[in-house]
């Protein structure tokens, strides 16, 4: 690999990492409340659909006005709204109807991917790529003459935004009253309830906010990394599920998740920058999963209580249950 | 003045279960109350109504003379009522301080700031009067303290916690994680959590069930300190000696109804029992003289080592006899659990062996425990005789004929079968008739599955017995009905999930199931833990029945009085060693108590 190629690879790695950061930060926020939302891949797709729609609505309405603020604002808002809807759906099923988390989550993934594929299929291919190009043209900070600039300073707005979101989530979860209460809901909902915390409300909100963040990941994937090229199967496999395993990999800490996302991003991108046969590419696609398994083994060998999943993860809570 | 007044409180679950029925009484301020009643008498439910975990169907609650509506634990805190539940409501991965701060709202912090200002304000004024400047170090510190009290701040909260601990005589490290705490520390933390929120009325649900006698004493001292500070304390309990020791007044509930109220100093245990049960109760435990005593189980020099390398059981030896109850006394954690698990084959031991004398003398051999090949081998070694009492050797007989002979009961044991349990699997040991009814700290942890109904829990033991592919539910169903009937299990029906029943009823089901298979050796650990008097005596009766039908009973108990009254011999464990085997008819309780701590002295 040449030096130029290597720099390009690192720059792409960071861009890919931002998608992982969005997806897994969203899921961490959700899981901290005790909700195991396996619908994240589906929710990311709903976010992607929202992003494409939002961008198209703006471009159509304004006659291709490339106002930088609106170009960013419309897809972000739409992506978050669509994804939040998925989170709301999940919470409604698991909190209000007390359904099983796994079943609800997996169903939501199928639902989200199917729904988005259908509607994205209705939109003309060139309007999707137009949306992607619009995003590309406007969000790039172009300070990159040297290698440092090309890797770190030439990323899109969404990439920096992802890191800011993850750091904010990390601070809120570990340092604030809100975070303390949220973690209590995930660790021991009965204790949280006895302390006067409205567990249902926390779970609803954490799931909806988490889904909205994850939805940004889906949007960044479609409009930023893939530049408007849509391929559902690949995206679910190499991003959706990996966001879930990233949560385990980063031991439920958004701060670790930033670094871990870079590793996953590198693992995901590496195959495009090496000359590989398709069989070798398949093996490279395995890399993130192997890493996750390794982390699982390591954390369970040391079995430290601070690196484990929230104790109440995946358990529906109902006060009068014994 | 009354701190709390209940008026006609009724609470039902579903249509059938009435937890509280038209209960009315009041709690005076600044006193320690005991809320006494049997299992399922509605003590905990009533208190859960008070702290807003349940909502009453009808009736009114008054706090300090004002009618209040309490819909959640948060509301209860608003009226300065706090409850310490039997199962602690703590987050394991949080520190003590984080647990205390959990769920506090802005108005709570405002209140804390106000409280702190009430304390610090006069101090500051005093300093200023003495001519200190506004920028004086001490004045600044006091001002900061008020500010810190009013916001989310781990450090200042930790300081406040330490202050509360000093005031009432607790010991707690504010930065210790809950998973590193002992049970009694967790309980202390729960109390601190409640006091931090300014609780004036503290309810404790069976606080001593999980404590050692020393820890209980400490707790009672704390409660007395709280009373001295003007707080009202309500203890839910069914331990009469504790009621007599700690409380000023006793309120008795019976089957969800108010049964009466007495001053502790004007009453005695007998009167309270009668009030609680509603009829005269005979508190004597009968003990029949053992009959047909035979050596059943030889425990020879066995030792058990824990994973962390500590010795749990050290060279223990004794003999368990049929037709008698061997009580096991000892401070908790002296190796009782390990001993029983070793016998049941659930735990590896080293050193010696455990030999079981299966009472087979003059009984025909069956194919249930022995294969044809084994019978042939044993017959060669001279284990069997025929119907006429002549020695029988079938080692060279064809298998078909041997099988025929077994079916016709023509192969008979000369003597008891001697079996080394060392290499047997737990299931084989169970099939030999050695049954363990273990009631660990967590009642559902061993033996029963909470999310299955009573019938299915019966089937946990009999699922292997079905014919062919399917199993029959008829027999387990019958058994479930019998147990519910005979042991007076309070349950809507036999298809109720076990986890939904109260602790006492769960224990009855566990003990009942194990006894139903007519064991030869029956081991019960803490079978009456958490049970009320009536149920406890029912269990004692069951143990006696087992003894009378010739079972060797091993009974691990907590209450020394009961052990002394029920057992034929008492094995005393001390730090994993057998400190002695005594005859309770001849020694005093103090002698046994001395033996229980003997190992400790030797080590000093």
C-alpha cells in the first residue's frame, strides 16, 4: 500500500467509524436503561430513509438550493424523527405491552429494513445520489493539504458530530444525576423504582433518544459514506449488527466506543485498500466479529463487575411482579 | 400525636387473595412498633400500601393527622416515610454514595440546602457577630457546605453520609461498592439512604432474618438511637423474642385483619402467639424416643476446600442413624452447607469417604438399582441367598434366567448393602433414597423454579419416570394437591407459579416434595427460615414423622432452643470442624453455645 493510499485508508476509516459511533452510542444509551434493543439495524435504516427523504424534500422545495445549514439540518432532523419512531415502537411493545425484548428487537430490524428498502426503492436512484452529493459537497471541511489535514481535518460535519455526541453521552451517563438515575434503571429497576425514579419514563426516553442517535448513523452511512448508493444487505451485515457487538466490545462505555469504532472502521475498510480475492475479503469481513468474541472472552475471564452488561438488561419491569 | 393512622384499609390481589381486610389502627410518634403476624397475614402488603408500592382498594391513610394520598415510594418520602425491604433495593455496581443519591429530585436538593442552612446559618451568624469578616475561611466553608448540599455532588454527599453514620452509630464507607458489602452492611446502607432523605418514620421488613445475633444487636442499638432522636420505627417480624426485646408496642395482624394491639411490657410471648394464631397454640416440641436405631450413613474424615482455597469442612466424621434426628448446630458459615452438599454428591470432598448402609437385609434385589451384570458380580462375592436361606451364586447363569429370578424375587440380600458414595453422581445418590431439602438464603435458588407452577415443580423430580416419549401429569398433580392440602399451603390453586407465593409457602412445597418420596436419609437445612410459628411447628412435626418411620434425619437449624428440643443428638460444627456430638437431654444450651465457638478459641 502506498503512502497516499494509506492516508486515504485512514481518512475513510474515521468516516466509517463515525457510523459505528452513532449506532453503538445510541444502543449504549438504550441499554443503560435496561432495554436490549436488537432493532438497531432496522432503526438505522429508518434513519437512512428519513435522511434521504429530508434531503430530497429540501432540494425539491428550494429548487436545489445548497444552503449549508439546511442541507445538514433537514436530513438530520428527519433521520432522528424516523429513527425515534422506531425507538417509540420498541418502547411501546416492551414497556407498555411488556413484550420480550429480543423478539421485539429482531422484529423491528426486519420491519425497519423492509420498510426502508421499500420506500427507498420508490425514490428514483438519481435523487438519492443527488442527496448524497449534496451532503458531500456541503459538509466537507477542506483543510487537507498534508497527511494530518487529510486524515483529521477533512472529515464531514457528521463525523465530528458523532464524536461530540459520544463524548456528551459518556459525560451525561457517568457524571450527572440524570446518568446515575438512568444507570439505576438498567442495573436494578426495582431499586430505581423504590428510590422514586419513574423507570418506565426513563426507559421510554432513553430508547427513543438512543434510537434517534443510531438513526443518524444510518443516515451518515447512506448519504456520507456510501454517497447515496443503497445496498440493504451489506449495510445491515457490516454496520447494523456490528453496532450491537460494538456495545459489548466497548463494555457499555461511550468513551471506549469511540476508540473501538476506529478499530471496527479500520477492519471494515481495510479490505477495499488491499488487493484481495473475494474469499480473502470475506475473511476480512469476519475481523470485527472475531474481535468482539475476543473481548467477550477477555472480559469474562477477568469478570470485573464494572465491565459487565447492566444487570437488568433485557428484563421487562413491572412493579407488582415478585 | 399519631404519626400514622390507617382507616379501613382493604387491599386485594385479583378476586381471591385478600391481603388486608378493613384494617384500622394508629402508630404513635417516637416509638418502636412491632407489626406481628404469621406468613401471609398481610403485614408486608399493608406496609407496601403505606409506602405507595401497592394502592389500597379502599380506606384512608393519615400522616400526622392529615389525610394523604400515597401513590409511589416518592410520595412516601415526601411524607418522610421510608421502608427497608426484605430484598434490598440497591444497585450492585454503584458505591454507597451513588445509591444514596439515586432518584433525588430538585425539590429534595432544595430541602437539603434548607436543612443545611438551618444548621450552618446560626453558625455563620455567630462567627460574623464575633467580628469575623465575610471572607473568613470558616464562613466561606460553611457557606459552601450549604451550596453543596443543594446540588448533585458526590463528595459533599459522602460527607453528609459520614455525618449521619456518626450520629446514629453506623459504620459505612461511602465509596465502597455494594457488591463488596456484607448483608448487614447493605441493610445499614438502606437505612442510611432512608435517613439521608429525612425519613421520620422508618419501616423495616423482617430486618433480622439475614443477620447474625451480633449484627442484630447492633441494629437494635441503632434503632434505639433513632427512637432517642424522635423517629418512629415499625418492624415487621414474626420472631417473638425480638418483639419483646426491641419494641414499645405490638400490633398483631391475623389473616389480613387487625387482631389487636398491646404494650410490650404488659404481655408475653405466649399471649402474643395466641393473638397471632387466633387460638391456643402448644409451643412444646414433642420428642419421641428413637426406635429401631441403625447406623445408616458413615461420614469418615471428609474435608471440603473452597475454590479460593479456604477450608470449609475440616476432617469431619460422624454417624447418622435411622430413626433419630441429628441436629447440626453452629454459627452460620461453619461448614453446614458444605457438609450437606458433600453428602448429596453436589460438592467434591477429599480425605475420607461417605459410606451408606442401604437397609436391604432380607429384601429381594431389584433391577432398579442394579444391572444384571452387577447382580452376577455381587452374587459371586456372596451377597445373596435364595428363598431357603442358602447361598446363591448366579454368576454363571444366563442373563435371561437371572432376570426371571429377579422378577420372581428369588435373589435376596444376606445383609445391608454397603455403598461408597464417593464416586456416585447426585442423581444416583438421590435414587438411593438420600434426599436433600436445602433452603439456602435465596429460597428459590435451589430446588424449585419460580416461573413454573406447583405441579411442574413436582415433576422436576419425577420426569424420568414417564413411560415412552410423554410423561404423565396425573401423579405430580395428585402430589401437588396432597402437599397443598396437608401442609396448608396458601395458594389460589396448584397451577400458580411458585415464585408468586410467599416465602413460607415456597418452603413448605420444597420440603413436602422431598419428603413425599419416602427417603431413607433426609437432610434439611434451615427449613423454617422465614416461617412463622404455626408453619414452623408444622415442619417440626414433619421431621418427627420422618424420624418415626425410620428415616435418618439430619437437621441444620439456627434456633438453638429448637435444636435442643427436637434433636436426639446434636452435632456441633465450629469453623468446619466437628467440635462435638452431644445429647441435648443432658447438656445445657450454654454448653452447646460454648462448643460452637470452641474452634475459634483453639485457633487464637
